[in-house]
């Protein structure tokens, strides 16, 4: 699958939090070893090609942020809790008790088509007599209707209750009370002439016995057996020697333990064993070869088109092999869920309790706390044309345009510069520190250089504040001097002028920056490229690796090559000099460690909360109390795909 470049993935810190519970008597030794391992893990560079990294890298849009822990939270380190159940068709909320009894299905008139899973609608059948109306369920997509299975409804409401009392073909089903009464009557053998007709209907009913009847017979049989075999106590109920007593499990476990066999040998009351079930009335279902032959003949007659698919069979509560056995499927309920931090149980997201509302009461997404990073190639602008006389013999040729960079085919061993822009979503100015290895990890290490690893980003204030400040500065007659911040200005300058939110001032600064150079504007080490109200752009220089030569750090030694023959070897089918590449091994991914420091307003939790001991409170120049915040994480920048040297 082709990747879209560039891309950004952020590593959640929960992947590195591998703490084991202490085990006595080796708890101290294990804790020391775990601490040493954690220190070694912290010193290691994050490797995006490690298989473990696949479970810790997420896009920024998929991450949350915990304000108590001050850490990024991913779906793995967040707990989910169900707030309510509701039907997506009728938008009615279902109580939790009904969810368990009804199998997480809607009990109203909401059904799905058994063929295509589209919502079914209740339609009336047109008849000459308007008083004799009947209703059906029809699918507007595939034209399936309940008439295909011979089911009609007497009224348009309470469809679920009517459907439970009917079989395919319109035959009524027996209720649980009727099943129990008929079963008891057949056991007693009390029959008379008036009940012969009922016996005939019962035999017809047994011919089409379904799963509900089978389960009802088994449940009635074991209920009777538990009542007969359990000795009754004088105070009512079962004593401790019954099958359903609380001490049954402990007695069973005692049979397989040595302490239970040798504890006591006093005689105990024996439990009457249960007898086996006999007959269909007690739940015994024998194999019917004749029924299987009928199914095979039916499959021959209806063909492949008349049989149900495996996916259609999985939606049914009963065994359905043919399309005529399918029944309307009640709509599956949906849930509204809240998420909590796994460490401090702080609520991260919580939707509104109203089913029809899509708003959130609490939603702490990482986009509001973590700076966003964008990457694009740096195409140097051409040099400004020099002053020419008014009259020339020949027209002056236009300066050549810079070639565009193809991110799907980055040239090897050729330095390429990119613009890395960071946007600050916070209402406080932040100081950002970036760190990256000199060579990317992997078999083919590319050289990476961040020209300005430390810089400041302004607060995410209202844009009109900046515009009013620029207008006030322009009306007072003050213009930015030669040391004003522009492309190539110093990042650590303490007197940072207001960036160019106004179009006129921004254009003037760009013109002066271009006029200071005789050639194209070049990036300088230790200086930012450009900045704005709440964003800063720096230059990232990359030298893609040569795919024909492995980096020295990734080459295996002789002993490793001897023990693991064939590892990192070239493909014998390829010509000599070319190395076999694994999947996406030619993709240039840069691990970047980001550290953000800023001063925020003090909250009540910082002074009296559980994190008051760790909070560092300082005073700014105005004498206001501030608390120092810090956020650090690893991220991966996908730059492009490296091409081989031609």
C-alpha cells in the first residue's frame, strides 16, 4: 500500500511503562533490576522499525490527554465504561436489565433485513376491505419482505412480540407456560377424548421443534433433578449437601487436594446421583438420518441461490440453512461510552447522556495540548534580479525555477532541506527542544540535522491582538530594524518583535530579508526560518542513505554472521552489489524527541491537590505566580521513500 508523505506519528509513553509487581523474597532484587532496565530503555533511541513500535505509534488525532498525569493517553491506556444503551433506529434508550435479557437487541419495531441488513419498514397490504388489514416488514433496498417466509402481522405496533409468537409460514408457537403444561400432562399420562385434538397438534409441533423447545425441555429436566436429589432442610431451601448448594464447589475441589482427603474421615450424607435424561420431553435429541436426507434433497431442489450464506446464518439465533429459514433480525443496540485514564481514573471523554445528542460534556483531546507538526520540502527561492539599464538590447532571461522534490523518490546521498512547522495550541508561550539521532536507526542510516534544535513559540492568543499591536507599532513610526526577526533571524533573541500577522508588515520583512542576500535565501544554523503568532518554522536537513550499502552500526559481526547464516544477506536472485530490501525498508522515518517547557497559571490542584508536592511554582516578571509544566514524548516523521542510485 502506497504511503502518503509526509506523515507524523506520536509514541504513547504507556509502551515503555513495563512495571512488574514485587515477588517476595526477591522483590528488592527484581525492583533494582527493573530500575536498571528502565534507565537503559530511557537512554535508548526510539526505533520506529521495532515491531513493538507498531503498538505505540498513533496519529495525533487519535490521542487523548490527561490533565492530572500531564501525559498523552492512547486507546490502550484508557479505560472505557458504558454510559447507556440505545437503538440507532428509534433512538430509544434501553435499561441495562433489558439488555441482558433481550440479547442486546431492540425490543420495539426495529428490524434489519436478513439478506442485506438494511432497516426494514412496516407497510400495510392493500386489500379490498379496509377493515381486514395486515402489515408486513419490507426492505427498501433488496425488496425482501416477510411474505417471503409467510409472516403477516395483525397490527403495526409491537412487532417484536408478534414475531416471537409466529414461526416461518405463519404457524403459532407455544409459549413457555403451554410447553410446561403439555409436558406435565404427557408425563402424567392423563388423556381423554377432548384432548386427542391437542395431542395431534402437539405431534405436529414436535415435527418442527426448534432450539427454544429443546432448551426448555433441558432446563425443566435439570430443575426437577435438582429439586429431587437435594435434601431439604427444616428451615426451607437446600442444605449444604445439595448440588446447588454453596459448598458444592469446595467439596469438588477437596476431592483433588491432598489436604481435603486427609482432613477428616467421618462419614457424611451421600448425595443421591442424578439420573440420565430419557426421551425428547427431557431434552434428548437423537440423530435423525431421515431429516438429514430431506435437507440434502431440499438443497438439490433450491440450488445454491436458495441457501443462506455463512454471514447470514451468523445473524440468526437458530440454525438457518436456507433463505426461507431466515427471519428478521432485531437491530443491535449501540452504546455511549466514557473513557478514563488507567493511572489516575480521571475522565478523558464523556458524551452527553441524551441519545440524540452528539456533543461531549468532557473531551480532552491531545490536539489541544500537544503542538502539531507539519513537514514540507524547502524549495529555495531564486535570487532577485539585479538592477538593469532602462534600455537593453536583448530581453533579460527569467531566473530558473527550483526543481520540485519528489517525496516518493528521494535521491540518495544528496542533502535535502525540509521546513518543519510547529503550531502551539496552548494559551501560554512555550519553549521547544528537539533531539534526533545523527543517523536514523535501521540497516540504512540517513543523516539528520536540525539546524535550530531549541526555539520559542508564541501563545495561541486572539489574532486581533496581534493585528492591533502591529497597527499600533506602525502608527508610532517604529519599524523593525536590521536585527528584527525574519527568515534567518536568531531563535534565542529575547526581544522578539510581533510576527507578521498584518500582510503589509509581513511582506516588508520578506522583501528586506531577500534584499540582504545576493543569492537565494539560505538556512543558517541556530536560527529559525520563520515564525508567526503561535507557530515557528525551522529547517531540517536530511541526507538519504545509500540503499546499496548498510550503515556501519547495523552490520553484523563475524560471530553473528556465523551463528545466523543468511541474516542480512543479499538475495541470491539479485545481481551482485544490490541488497534485498524488506517491506517499507526504503522509507525514511526520523525519530524525534520533543520536550516542551512552559509556565501556566496556578490551579487549585497545584496548591492543594495530590500533585502539589511535585509542582514547581515560580514568579514571572510581573510578580504573578506560575507553575512550570513539562511534556516530553517521542514522535516519528515520515519524510519519503528513498530511491536507489541510478
